[in-house]
């Protein structure tokens, strides 16, 4: 009887839709490996903030995956045209064209205008899967930027864009934990001189020391950073995977997709009482180590790519349903 009860509860659709998961989230860390500066660029939009005295509402942030060099620009409008202009004028014509650019699924980045800009500059687009922003390194930079802005605005939140150049200077001149050097050293081959450097008046280097040629510096930094990054990746993966579990799906597997509802008081709808999952969906193919393409089981509509953290198995499984149908066909009288 216990086996029958377990199977009944496991296949109960109401239980599958509403009960929370008690297991570790699926999907262990998949790391992005880059081998040279400006090979891969991350981009993200922050805001809207309170309209500043300069009329700005948004902040666009770029970060180079190899050097961790940060560029950020306040915007009055967060349109696809504005984002494309900033990318062309301030990034591509200034630092050169990366191989890849990674963004989220924001309307500005999936628009035809932005796609045309990337196509014209031979820039390959990559996008994070929905509700899985941690794929983008820029999200981590945003957390630091938010803390910096919050520390200086005090009660005047309209001044959020006042010290953005100083924040950018601080980020690009601070030693990064993963690389072991500053973004400036990796990107331009030297330390950024701060306002105290002239006061301290450092002594000139001894003539016998190696020359600070930019090419030689970057080559040495690459060797140092390569070792530091490997150690950092191993440490990060070990810590991240402690709270994760392996999960894998095959073609035609039945799955539920996690919902992200919002409460609507005017419609008497509470997100707390809404289903936690929706579906069932069928897996059509695996698009990456942790991403799957799925469609609605009943209609074949709503094609989407979902991260494994947003999926869970649906019971009865596809194999169980097929087996049950075969048994019914065999038992059907001729």
C-alpha cells in the first residue's frame, strides 16, 4: 500500500503544481572561459532611478569578461536606439569589437535595431535564459555599483549619477579577487594613477629593472592571471556546487516550468496562493549544458528555452505514460 500511496502522491498534479521543492536547486556551475581581453563583453541596464538633475533615468553597464574593465553611462531613455548608439560610439569604436556580447532578454537587446548593430559590426550575440541572470557577469558588477551609489546619495536620490566617473575609476583601479591584478593593468598595461600618487612622489624605478613596455607587461600579466583565474574558478565552482545538484532531461521528457506570478489587488489575485509551476511541457532538445528547449505538451505551442533551475520532472513520466498506453492497447478487445 505504501508504494501505491507514494506513486499516487508523486503523480498528483495539484501537489506538483503547488508544493515547494525541498531539494537543492538543480544545475551546477558552468563557467565562461575567455582567453584574451575584449573577447567577450557583458552588458546590462539598471533602473529606472529617480530622474536626476541631468534628466537621466537609467544606467547602462558594460564589463569585459577577461580584464573585468567596467564602462558605464547614464541614459535619459533606455531604448534600443540609445543602447545601440552607446555601444557603437563608446565601446566598439573605442575599445574595438569583441567576439561576443552577452545580455539578458531585455527588449532593447532582442530588438531588430540592436541586432542590426551587432550584425553590422560582426558582433555575435549571446543571451541569458529567462529568470537566470547570474549567467551575466555584469549582474555582479551591478551589485557593487548599487552599493556605491547608495553610499553617496544619502537623502538626495536624484544625485545618483553625480559620482559615476569616480565609481568607474574605483572599479577599474581595484585589485580583482579572481585575476589578482587591477582591470587597468590587464586592459591598458599600467596602474591608474590616483590623486594621492603625485603627493606620495614615488621613486623612479631602478635602471636595472625590466622596462615597463606595455606588450611585455600584458604578456606577464596573462601568465599571472591565467593561474589566478584557474584557482578562482575551482574555488567558485566548489562553493557554488555545494548548494546544487545534478539534473538532466532527455528529449520528450515531461517537465513543469516554475512560475513567477505577481500579486494584483485589483483582480483579487495573490501570488502566494498561485501555482508554483505550470505545464506540463515536453523537452524538444538540449541547447546547452543547463538549458532546454520546451513546448506545451497539449498544444505544441509556447516554444521557449529554459534553464534547468526553472524545471522539474512531471509525473507520470513519458515512459510511464507510453507503457500505460501500450497496456491499454493490448487489453483492448478486438
